[in-house]
C-alpha cells in the first residue's frame, strides 16, 4: 500500500463501534455548544484583543474578528459535513485518513498537536499570570522564581520584570484539568457548562455596562494609516491582526473531536460546531467595539491586562474582580477542551497503529483514554513550565489554520471520490465554500510571517521523522491487522 492509501469509511465506522476501545456517548447538543464556547472564549477575548488592536489594527480589530470568523465559518461548514459522515474521535486527522490517505492524515494529526497540546500550554501561561494578579490583590505574593519561564520575563503586579525558574501555577492547572478528564467526559462537560454560563454572563455584563461610557473619538481613525510596513495598521494590519487573534477562535473545531461521544452525532454535531461559532463571533465583535471605544487603542500597547485598562474608564470598580474571575474560569475551560481534543486525536492515531498502543488504552471504569491523558499532562506541563507564551501562541494559530485548509480540501476530494455516501449535513455551495475557506485561511497563515512558517516546517519535519521511523511500519492499514 502507498502513502496515499485511504482508509475506507466502512472500516473507520466498524472499528469505532463496541468493544473495549469504545468511548461513552453522553453528550447532547447543549453540551456540544458549551464545549465549543468553552474552548473559544478565553485568552483571545481578554488578552489578545487589546494587544492586536494596539500593534496591528486599531479600532478595526472588530473587522479582524469578522474576517477570522469568515475563515472559521467556511471551515466549520466543512467540519460539520465530515463530523456527520464520520462521527468518530479524531477530527481532521480521521477526515484526512478517509480522503487523502495515511501520509497526509499523519501530517494533520501531528499538526493538531500544535493546536491542542501547545495551545493548552499557551493558555495555561495566561491563566498563571491572572491567578498571580488575583492572589496579589488578596495579599498573597508567590515567589517570583516559581511563576515565570526562564526565557520570558513576567511583569509582577507591582510593575517589576522578573525571570523565573519554572511557571508552577501553569503546571498546576494542567495537572488539575488532566485529572478531571481522566475521571470522565460527562463530569468534564458538566464542569465546563457551569464555567461557560459564568464567563458568558460576565462578558455580557462588561458589554452592557461599557457601552454607556464609549467615547466616539476613540474610533477616529477607525482604520489607522499603515506605517509603511506590512501588517502595521491599514488593511494589511487588519489581515495580520486576523491571523493573530485567530487564536481566539481556536476551539470550535475541538467539538468535532467529541463526535464519538455525542448521543446523536448526525444531528447534534453541526449544531455544536456552527452554534458555538455564531454565538462567540457576536460576543467577540461586540466586546472589541466596546473595548476600543472605552480606551484609545494605543493605551493597550504595553498593558498586561487590556480589559482592566478599558474598564478603568467606567465608574464601576466591582467590574475588575468580576472580569478576573471570568478570565480565570474562561481560560480553565479552554484548557479543558484543548486537552480533551488532543487526547481524542491521539486515541484515533494509536488505534490505527500510527502511535503506540498506550494512547488508545481505555480505563475500565471511567471509559476515558487515561494513559494518553497522563502522557499529555507531562508533555504539556513541560511547555507550560518553561516555554515563552509569545512563541507557542502563534505556533498554535498557524497549526490550526493549516488544519482548516486540509479539512476544506478534503470536502472537495470526498465529494468527487465518494459522492454516494450518506451525508446527514451537506456543506452548501461546494466547491465554492471549501475554496473560499482555503483562500481565507491561507491568507491568514501568510499574515503571520515567515518565522511562524519556519516553526511549522520544523515541527512537521520532526513529525515526518517519527512517521518514517515508526508509524509506517506499525500502521494497521498497511499491515492488514
């Protein structure tokens, strides 16, 4: 069998049903929408919005959110079709295996590590900085060497910049969430649902209160003039900002990784994917408009907490602790969904023989891939403890955009190669929607700059070494096992 041999849909579905390797179907449409919102609303909304406005787009950051949402919408429609055709754990990896063959499936599976595992590490570092601030406000000051990476200084609440030894709070949250995921998907979804309700309520409060204190002068100019360098304001700045804040949308596709745990995936998966995307886009655009209306976008340039800068222009001081609570809870749910998605992708890859068997071993009581959760707890904790957030954040964005391009291309291939397969949900206007999805997402990849392309190629090179050194010799499809 060649590198481009596809895995038949009939075999994919057969292997997923029944037996010791099956996952528990407990998630309804509400839980799936909550999973999507839980992953989407987090660091991007509360942190990256202000930074991207200050450095790239100005008040037009709202347009960047719309552009990023359009790219997500095209990809989301394609994800919805795949998730109802192939309601299996594994997301884009499984879809690529069924359409483009084993080699590209491996590439996309390895790429998803950037989205989920490295993304979880990125968010945990943000979580740590907010928790340190809250503890400081309560009179509790953690030792500086325990709250920062050795390679990136952290600004303490008193303004001091310090280099640490290890980011211990980030490691703590990764371990706590991993433990919850090992206990069960139903319990994890219940905790996530409560967190989602709280943080969405806080976002609505900030929007509802802040809109009364907007100053129209802060919107002038709405699109600041380009500085002469690509990506620094002007229309190219809107594109660059869309690629950067795209991190804020990462997570809606993680809903597709839970397809094998949905009660009625053919009906519920499109609701979970598209529903969470629509809700979050409306909240994001409204939040961005209020944020840049309360304070001039230039004030966010060196702000560790842009939202705090904005709400300082309102007379309501009680908003500060409320926002901090929403941020911490929001980041917690993002970590939960990302670690959930990563373990399910590797679960599928292990079941196909491309990774060691340990990644697909199911706990006899909890019915979760617990060994995989433990390994990722260790792997992600290392990133959380020592990696600088600026590097891992943009690696996450480019990895996700690449996955979206592959999924959009897969829909066109599947429509041509397997036109008669039942499709409970059909992506409209094929091939227009997939082509637009490829173009928009690729444009945002381009906007991230050559350094992130270099990191992506380096990461994929490591993955190819693993594939040709281990995976192709153990593939169940190749060996016929």
